[in-house]
C-alpha cells in the first residue's frame, strides 16, 4: 500500500460516513478503509427514519445488514381539519443498530473510535494525539456546522423512547399529529410504535430560532403521552436542532469548508433536504457513489463529490423557496396551514417531495390554487432574506 495505512480514510462515523464505509465493505471489500469518529460508538445518539419511497432497491440492499423497524401498513397524519392514512411504508433504525451492523460488516482494524481528527488533507488524517493515518483518498463526513453563508430557520425537537406497562395497540407511525397547540412555529408530534409495548414520541417545532427548551419539550411530551394513556418507563431520548435552509451562497459555503483534495459528504457537504432537514436518501446515494468511485485518486473523488453537492444544491431550489414561504409568509402559529394543505395532495406527489424528486408538475400543483397563507405575505417572504444559520451552545436550555 506504498506506506499508506489504508486506501480510504473516512472522518466522521455518523450517518453518511458509516453508510459510505458499509457500502465499501459490501461492494469493495478489497479496498481498505478506516472510519474515524470522536465518539464512543458509531452514529452518536440518533433514530433515523425514512419513507420506503425515499430509497432505491440498491439503497435498501445497502441498508439490509442494519436492524430496522418496517411499517408496511403505511403512516398516518392528523391536522386540525383532516386526518389521513398514507400507504407509503415507513422505516426506522437507531444508532446502536447502525453500530452493530458496522462492527459485523467491517474488519476489526477499520473502526477508529474515541479519536478526534485535527487535520485532514489529500494524503491522510492527523488525530489529536498526533497519530497519522495515511490514505489514498480522504472523505470528510463530520456533519453540519453552523454558517453565515446559509440562511433559514430551524427544526427543533426532542424524542423520547418509552416502554409501557401494557400494549399501546398502534399499528403504524403517526408522522405528524399537528392537532397539538401551535407554539412559536409549526409544531407536531411524531409517534413510532417500535414494538407492542414501546413507543418513540417526538415533539417538533419549525421555529425561527435554534433554541431548544429541554424542560418545556419534556413536559409537553409528558402531557401528550398522558393524554393518550401512555405512561411508562423512559428508556432513551434524543434532541435535535437542524437547519432548514431557505437561501445561501453555496459556492462561498463550499469554498470556506473545503480541505484541498478531501471529498466531503453528509449534511456538512449540503446533502440535505432543505425543508425537512432529512439526509437519509442522499446519504445512501452518496455512499453508493463513493463505493462506485473507490479507485479514484483523492483529488478526483473530492472534485466529483463537490460537483455532486453543487448539483444537489441546484436541484433543491424549489424546497428552499417553499421554506422561505413557510417561515416568512405566515405568523408562526399559522404555519400549520401550509402542511395541512400539503397533506391533501396525491400520495405519489408527497412521496416525491420527501425524496427530493418533485417533478415540474408537482411543483406547479404545490404552488397553484388557493394559498394557505396570505399572498402578499408569501411575496414579501420571497423578497426578504432570513437570518444566517448560526447557533451557539447557549441555544440549548436544560
Ligand atoms: C436526533 C436527530 C434525529 C434525526 N433524525 C433523522 C431522520 O429520522 N431521518 C433523516 O433523514 N434525518 C434525520 N436527522 C438529520 C440528519 O439525517 C442527521 O443529522 C444525520 O446524522 C447527518 O449525517 P452526517 O453524517 O452528515 O452527520 P452526523 O451523523 O452528525 O455525523 C458526524 C460525525 O462526525 C463525528 N465528528 C465530528 N467531528 C469530528 C472530528 N474532528 N474527528 C472525528 N469525528 C468527528 C461526530 O462524532 C459524528 O459522529 C436527524 C438528526 C438528529 C440530530
């Protein structure tokens, strides 16, 4: 290997980095990989979910070594004016499930955990204790970092995993229960029946600031669970403060985040759905692309992923526009009307929306008709610039 430690060094064992390592292990076992993460385990503390229609058959095959909850019977939504069951299957996996699958699929020396990378370059990675990992190609999957070059709002949430004393009787997930009090933005509760006795209940807000008020969200989850008779033992929880991108200077963003000759993937590279903040469909696509290009020299892989990120940014423009209208056109408590109207649309249009694959006809359909928010507000929203996506640790209130 010409003095190299490995062929590919991936920094960041979150969703995108882990899936890239998994794709390489499954499709290119001859390529030696190091997956480096600062954390104790792969994937941090997350539950990732997605619609069956978000992922290609090849993508589903990639995810197959990971234990997943699969709800073939579809998913529910509930709004003040209507309820609906959609037939699209829904899936979910946890970070411990991802960690287990990676440990089983990768050779023992591939995982480098509890090690922070301090420098990435075209020929390798330097860790904080000075260890050098030389590689033919380096992939940066370190996640999203706040930036002044992108603007928008925030999706803030707390999720709780509860074990009940008796069965809850739910058949399928509720993706959005927006009949709850609308506080400070578009608010909904998300419920996954993980097993007959276990539920995952998440309280989510599309809000203007990145403030996560843990005690308020925790008591609102208590109240929602109690109303439904779901009192039980808390066995896990997660929180998130995710950017909802409505505009930005992507070229500048890329330039400032570029390490010369290093390929970038994941949320930090811009592979997100600007409005839902989900990355799963794009993380799977990038993982497959990295495996397909595993023989490229590092600088070529870097250039290819950067061009891919630019095309993704261009393709997501419509969702940024919808995001501007969501945040800018309606008072926060009335944002629910935008989603309520959206969920009256045909099921295949909704599927393409979440997968980031809306057609021209879908886009037209979403924009025409009686708007759910005042038209002048919508026009004003499009003309005005939203705040930069910057937050600080003080954003989290315990
Ligand atoms: C709680 C939560 C739930 C989410 N749920 C969903 C969902 O259901 N569906 C969906 O599609 N999206 C979801 N998202 C959004 C998005 O998919 C995730 O944020 C996703 O994990 C982003 O993947 P990533 O690989 O870019 O970054 P991350 O998964 O955040 O991974 C980055 C990794 O890099 C490591 N790292 C950073 N710096 C260094 C360093 N210097 N050295 C070594 N390691 C480093 C970190 O420890 C981390 O493990 C969720 C986000 C959160 C926070």
